[in-house]
C-alpha cells in the first residue's frame, strides 16, 4: 500500500487524484496537446476523464502507483 500525500509548493500543490478534480480538469484541459505524453491518451472528454480517474483510484492501495492533480494555490483549481 502506498501512502496518499499532498506536496505543497509556492504556486501549486500536488494532490492525490480524485473524482472531485474532474470538474476543474474537464474545464482546464480541453487542448488535446495537454494529454499528448500522458499514457491514457486524450482525456478532453469528461466521460473519458472520469473513467480514467476511476481506473486508477485503487492503485495506491494495490501498491501500483500514485496519480496526482496539479492544483493552483490561488485561485484554487486543478490544472
């Protein structure tokens, strides 16, 4: 099992990816180039994004990996 952590910097923090990030990510990541080097492919569609979040939510418990959302400190939104 991997421990969920939040890493906080001056401008952003990395939070364990969760479904509550989907709304912000669906809004801020509409450019397909955002997902160009992401292994899951193009996640500009909200349903695909939510399906991806669901597919990785058990990875920490299984010891497979940690997935993070980058969250701006001000204004607070996942990017």
